[in-house]
C-alpha cells in the first residue's frame, strides 16, 4: 500500500504537471536551516517550550518577529501587538469564533482563497461576495452592499491576492478602514504574500493600521516564507483585540499556540536565516514568474491576465472556455490547474483558471504551460 498521501501532499501522479498547486517547492523547504535551528534550540535548553506556552506566544520570539517586521515594513512594530497562531487557517477559525455567531453575515472578495469560505461555513455564517478589479477590492461595490447588509467582518487578501494577484491600492486601503469605522465591521486582512514582492513594493500593510484602529486585524503565516508543515503564524492587532484573544476559552485552556515550533523558528529569526530564506524565495519566484509569463505569451497568446508583482499565482482568463469542463480531461495531457469557479462563492469566474509558479522549477513551468496550451488548442 502506498502511504504517501497519509504523510504529505504529494506532487501530481504519473508525471502530470499540476500548475494548480498552491504549495512551495519541496526543494525550497529549508530542512538544513531548520535542523541547525533545532540543534541550537536544544543546546540552549528547550524544556520551557515543551510546557504549555504563554497565551500570547513566547515573548522573546515576538520581540524577534517585531524587529524583523519593523525592518520589512519600515515602521516600528511593537511585540505587544503580535499574537502567535498556528497559521492563517486556525487564526481565521479562532477569529470567526470570537467575532461572530451562527447566522451572522460576513463579506469576502470575489474571487477569494477558495478554502476560506469553508472555514466560515463551519461557523454557520452567511457569506456575501464583493468583486475585485485591478486595484483590488471594489470599494464602490462594497458601499452598495453596506447599504443593505451589516457584516461582522470582511475577509480580504489585499496584497498579491490569491488567486487574482491584484493588490489593493493605498487609497482604497484607507477608504476601506474609513468604511469599517463608519459601519462597525472588522477587516481581517490575510497578508501572507506581503513579504514576497518581486517587482514592486506593495502599499503599507494593514498590519501597520492596527496601531490606531480596532477595526483591522492582520493575519500572517510562515507557510509561504518558510514551511507550511510548521503550522505557525501570527495575528497583528490592536491591544483590545489582543486582549480578547488572550482571554478566549481555547487559549485559556490550551495555552499559547505552538511554543515548541516557535522556539525553533525563533533561532532562524535571530540568526538571520529567515531573512536569507525570504531573500532566496523572492529571487527564485521572480525568475519563475518571468518564465510563466513568457510561456503564456509564447504558447497561449489568447490568454488574458494581469502580470502579478508578487505572491504565487497567475489568474488567467481563457475567453470562450468553461474551465471546470476543460479541467475534466486535462489529465489526459498530463497537466492540471484550478478552475475559476472554485474561487467564487457565487460559482462565477467560469472562464478563469489559477496557475501557480511557486511549486515547479522553470523547466517544468514551461513544459506545463506548453501542455496546457496544446490541450486547449485541441
């Protein structure tokens, strides 16, 4: 019996190139750096991290992360504004439980990260989608919905959005916060790609707006900048939100999230290895982005897309094609992707597909796009 699927998400079978994968490349997971960090952590004495952790997360780790984010953002980040989580998915689940009750209304983007709505559905929430354009969330459309609905929160991926790749402009970020204050809803900004710009520095992160606003919560993760299997991330929020998190039942009972993993990642931050890893990823992914762009131009000139400036994904429109139908037989050409309807709460986006340039090297990206184009032309 093949037990691979019981251990890890594996690459596509039988030589298939799955351009829909949203994972980092196996070869870019820094196993050696993590091994050295573990050895240093154990050498220093790790017993305290084998206990129930401090509710907000290890203070030394949060101080190190605050310093790293201060350098990255260009503005001071206070460790007291950080809450260590088990990644973005668990953070969304925790926040949904704290901020809502079954039957409450929330807003999401259209398109959006396709697995987030299932987390919100677990809490019995009514989901209403707001369209995204080339500048991110459509603020005019949001205002129209706010005239009718009263959401508890809006879930947004403001920077290098998954799947569209679009980035919310600074003007729209500021307007969105104004609307959140006026209409009394919270913005949950999923900023997992903010530290992965390749050709353009993104606008001020929502994380920095949390100093002055209780209506903004930023969630982030080490899954895209280090390794998903660590199941580690952080919430960046106003002190009043941090207090709610510290005093919730889950944390009160179980203690801080992932204190053991935090101790190991703390070593990576302190030695600068995390910063080096982010720099390597940015260089590697920037190259792969260019290769996918060139391959689409060469092999699939009918494809329509906006060139992403960071993150993981191309959001490609194939005029006249229903990509859900198209995907059914893609395996015959040993290629795969994710159809647009997955990312739409309203099951729209039929002509779109999401392609990822992070999982494969340049040669396989080119080969995968060539196979995809050959299939579509057939």
